[in-house]
C-alpha cells in the first residue's frame, strides 16, 4: 500500500520498437485509425503535405497501389517517412 508501482511508460530498448511484435502492433493501430477516418483523407496528398520532397518512390508506389483510401492512409502511417518523425 505504501509502495505504489512506477508508471510503465514506453520502453527505451530497440527490441520494444523494432521487434516483429512491435511492428505488428503499429500496423494494427494504423489500420484501426485509418478505418475510423474512412475515405475522407487522401493519403497521397497528405504525404506530400507532411513530407514535402522526401516521400520515397517505394512509399509513393505503395500508396498508389492501395486497394482503398483507408488502406492508403494505414500504409502512410507505417511508412518509413512516418516512423522517422
């Protein structure tokens, strides 16, 4: 009772952020967010706005090949450009 636990916070070790489980959780979170946003957001235009001049060819191609606007937004959220910010 007199020794409350410390807040867990975010880990500061690479395995917590770069491990397969962590990547999967980020992808699932991006998919949930994108599904809530619906088709109202154009991910290609948003990518150019957020990362002017630094969107890679691979990311641009992935966004163009997305099956739906929601999938394109999810791909943008987990793209390397988004992970660096």
